[in-house]
């Protein structure tokens, strides 16, 4: 009996079979005895922006109904950041990734570093692209974040940190959108404010220098004085004519004529106050009106700039992005990876296909040799 077993195990057919089934045997050994359990923590989120038309179905339609539309152009902001080198760097500053993924109880293939991944930052980035994946559904607009780790708490913590980093990236983009959108508007408002202040200061300096609040009002008062003097002159002249007609030798005529001359001189002096070359109100009034016109233009320009800035701020607010968490990551209570049976079955299937291809090639060569 023992000689039969020795003969069987020593046969070339047995060893040939073992060699041919070696990939399947390696898969059975590795996934059955060596491969470490990996825990999967999963989170779901959407990136939204305001003022989008309502449409679609699922989470996207619900969020659109409350005023948050899908940000089609910026949809992959958080997703791209979570799988970027910058995210790995910031995540490494918050968590000890080498300690989390370098556990001694982890198998030699899955842990970091290993013979597949060297101990440097670039290899760590490549390793995390295997452990951290994001999947986006264009139908619902939902992005799924999946994080693998050898301990459930580690998987949950990494997922939470990545979500927070993604929110920070979205907020930074919002700040950049707001800054770019309102920068020109704020500059225009500041320029028009300075212009208005300068115009008002010029008017104040004019009033302090000329001891005059309103040259137009002062000119109106002088005009009223001139009109009153002119009316009095006319009245006095009528009285002179009347006295001269009734009493040509009356001594009152001399006094009346002197009074008329004085009034006429007063009229001339008052007119010089309005139209004098140096101190006349006409030049001062023209200067004041130019300054007042500059102030009015500055006010109108500032009003327009403020409206433009408000419109820019509204547009910036409309473009604001929001990362909305739908499913929070939890610490799994059971390992989901690796899928041992599926991996063994896949290896066995590939092994079988290779054997069939090899057999067909061998059979073809043998038939070809027999024909020759």
C-alpha cells in the first residue's frame, strides 16, 4: 500500500498537475490562510450650487427643490481633491498613515510598505489610491467614498478626515469665486467713494475760504437788493418829477436828486458784487456749480458701482458650492474585504482558461507535427 502511494506521489503526472494548477493553489493558500481582513467604511455626498433648474430624480431632485442645484462644472472638485497628492499630504499631517497601514498583523502584500510599494511619499500616494476610492453616479449626482483599513476605527477616521478636507477644498474654491467675482466691483466702489469725498472736501474748502455756504443763494439775495433799490430809484424819480412840476424852486428837489444818485451808486456797487472781475459772485458761482456737478456725478457713479457690486455678490452667492453629506462613514463591525471566495474562484477561472488555451495550442502543434 505504501509503495503505491510513493509511486503515486513520485509520478510525473502528479507533479505536472500541481504545476499546472499552481496559480489556483497559490490563490487558495493566500486568500485562505495569509490575506488579512480589511474593513470598509463608506460615505456618500453630493456637491451642489444654487440657482439650478429642477430636474432629474433621486437625491439630486430633492436638493434642487430646496434651492441647491447640481454643480455640473465643479462636480468633481471634492472627488478629485480626495484622491490627490495634496489630500494625502494633509491627511498624513492629521493621521499616522504609515502606522495605520503598516500593522504587523497585516499580510505582507496588503500592508505598507511591502514588496509592491516602497517606503516613500509617492509610493504611499499610489498605495492609498488602492485603499481609498471615489465613485460618482452621474444619474443621481452622488459620490461614494470608500476607505479600506485593517481596523474598523481607522477606516472610519480616514473617511471622516477626507470628508472634512473635501469640505475645506470646496470652501477655498468658494472664497476664490467670491474674491474674483467682487474684486472689480469693490475696486470701483472704493474709487467712486474717494472721488465723492474729494468733491465734498473741495466744496467745504470753498465755503471756508469764501465764507459762503451757497453762492447761488447769495446772488439771489443781491439780486433782490438790486431790484429793491431799482424800485426805490424809480419811485424817487417819479417823486422828483411830481415836485418839479408843482414847485420847481422847492429845496426838496436837491435832496431828492442826491438820494437818487446815492441809490444808483448803490445799485452799481451791488451789481459789481455779482459780476466783478475779481470778487464777483458770477465766477464764484460758476466754480461752485462745477464742484457741485462733480459731486453729483460722483454720487451717481457710486450708486451705479454699488448696484454692480451687489449684483456681483449675488452672482458669487449663486455660484457658491456646497458639499452635502448624505451618508456619514461608520466603523464597520465585520470585514468585507478581501472577498476570498470570489478571488479564489477568479484565480481558478483564469487558471482554467490558461490551461484550455495551452491545451489547444499543444493539440494544434501535435496535429501539425503528425501531418508532416
